[in-house]
């Protein structure tokens, strides 16, 4: 049975580091343990764009800071779409005990094509974030062509380190973009043009429960949102991600329509 949604709710790891914390597109794992599911422990200043989604007081999913008032996550992570039920935590290795930020509004794609799943959502914070070494934004990847087979990416999140497990330790892992045909072979008709797969053919490294909604970063830009997979790190069943470039126009237009000037800002790609 498909373990489709990698959140802690009953109803994916994520990102490359910002330039000062990584070399090229790989994160240094020399001081790590065997965590994530084939990954390594990191501190929040290595992945300062990492956010956590809190549902009714409990950690449920990951997310990415993409602007001073904006978090990008998975739609199933905020499935009730009721802002009062959710909070966001940033700038900490311990999401359940971090400062919880209030949510102003939530947005989901208004379109649907052939019943396809658009598991991506925007969360608007009530107050702007103050950036520091532990809180930074990620620019959005605009070009789908840049998500090329074999490219290295880094995934990160607070999810499980093994299938069926649960903990909230911040971890990261290095994986590669995989061919679309391998994605389709594993998941069949579930795969659509707005998705891609990353991992290794032999498994061993993957996102897991609690990582949903978190970032996959390519060339220091947000390229994917963790979506689903069968189990965690299984051979021939890579992690599946929503393509940020595919949703780029919707994200930018939604932010531009925000009621306040402050709310219209996204991460500057030049930084």
C-alpha cells in the first residue's frame, strides 16, 4: 500500500544549504550519525530556511521560508485550511518547543487537471520574520529545465529516521534527481508533469514520515516540496516531490495579491 503522505497527520527530506553552509550542491556529513533514513544530523544554521508546521500544538510537517511572511509547504499539511489551527516554527532544532508563529492566511492552487493532486500550499504569517543566522529565506527555482537527471540536491527535515519511526531531530541528506521513467515505473499513473523523483535506485536515503512539505533545494534555490513515497528509502521507490518551477507563476501571483505591501515580498534570488 502506498504511504502517500509523509506527514505525521493520519489522513517527504528536503533542502540544499544556503551558500555559506555547503560546498556546491552537497552538504558536509563528516560529523553526522546515520539519521533521516540514510542522512545526517544538522543544526538549524546549516538549513536556516527550514520551517515546521504545527497542528493543534503538535509538530506535523516541514516547510520552507520563501519570504518574510511566507512559508511554502504541502497542502495535506494544512488540510483543514483553518489558520487558527496551525502555527509555524522557524530558527530552531526543536520544533515542538520553539516559538510558535501565528498564521494570517492560507492558499491552495485553485486549478485541477484530470483529477491530479496539487499538494502544495502557501502559508502567510501574521507578522514578518526577522532574518538572522538561523532564519533565512530561499529563492524559488523558476526553470523546470534546471531539474535535470543526475543533479545533486540536499533534502532536510524533522521527520523519521526509519520507516514506522517518529522523532523530531533535524536531519539532512544528499540525493540526486532521478529519470522520470523511474518515477513512473515505481508509481504509475500517480506521477504527473508537476512532480519529479529524487533519491537513489538502491534506496537507502530518503524522506520519511514528518518530512512532508519540506524543501528540496537545487543550486541554492527551492526546487521541490516533499510529497510522498512508498515506505521510506525502499529500493526502486524514490521520494516524490512537487515541482516548484511548475507552480512558480501561481506562487508569485498569490503573493503579489497580498493585501499589504509587506506581504508582497519573496526572497531575493540575487542574494
